[in-house]
């Protein structure tokens, strides 16, 4: 709920959990006035799930099954979000496309981070795509999620230059640094009405 003292957030992850780590840390230090109520993953083997457990954050894993429609796969996640009284859903490397029904249910309360300057390079391989395209710079975008993929009102962006000798790994490292700086700061502004 916008404006509440310490909104309760659910962080959704599929992989490493680097952004998740920074958000949990920022909540604990008080730089981000919010409470990480739960970490949710579609991937039981995501290293981020292990990290969340060691940080003593409640975790919930909802395995996506190919034979089920997307809405069914999401319904367990939606139930947990409602039951835990979550104010904001924070996507941090959650590599599933959310259905229009899910977006409608939590409209305006889902935030995503993407490793490119949207609308350039949407999709799952944004860093590689920017490098392959021979771009001079790329960056990071934080946006509210709508029904389209990597799309919706942009609330923050930061440029990251692409250097002549960059590999996918070296560029990813600088993009992740920018993400870890920008995400907690932007969430603080968003939750406390400074945006
Ligand atoms: C981040 O770079 C995030 O921007 C990206 O996945 C990575 C997750 O890293 N998300 C997307 O590409 C969404 N389209 P993390 O698990 O270490 O936070």
C-alpha cells in the first residue's frame, strides 16, 4: 500500500539473487524502509533461494509445469502473496512472463528490473544482445510491470557504457553493480512517494 510505513514486499527470483541480496540488506540497514516478507521462486535450485534461507527470510518455491497453463502455474504464487498481505511485488531476475490476469490482480504494484535501457533490448538476453548489436552504451531500467514483456511505466534508468574490450561477463559485472545501487534506492522512492 503506497505510503505505509514499512510496506511488505515479496521478491520474486529465478536465479542468483544478487538484486534480492541487496534489497534484503537495504531493508535491514534501514536505507530501504520496507520489510522483505517472503522470497518466491519458480526454480527450486535457484542459488537465491538458498541465500534467502540463510538470511532467514521465508521462501516459497512454486515449480512451473509445462503441461499447465500459465495462470495455473501462477495461482499458487498469487495465493501466497494475498495471504501474506504483500504490498509490493518486486521482480529481481524472475524469468517468467506474468499473465495478464496476474498483472491485473496486482496492477501498479509489480516492479521489475531489466539489464538494458528499455525499450532497447527487451527479453532474456539483454546484455548479450546489446553487445552483439555493437551499441556504445546500454544500462539498467526499473519499471512498473504491465501486460507486455519488459514493458510498462519507467521509473528509473541508468546508463552503462560498453567498453571496446568488453565481454558479456565484464559488461554484466558493471550492469549488476549499477542494478545493485539503483534498485534499493528507487524502491525507497517509489514506496515513499518520492516518485
Ligand atoms: C538481473 O540482471 C536482472 O536485471 C535480469 O536478471 C538478472 C538477475 O540477476 N532480469 C531480466 O533480464 C528480466 N528481463 P540476480 O538474480 O543476480 O538479481
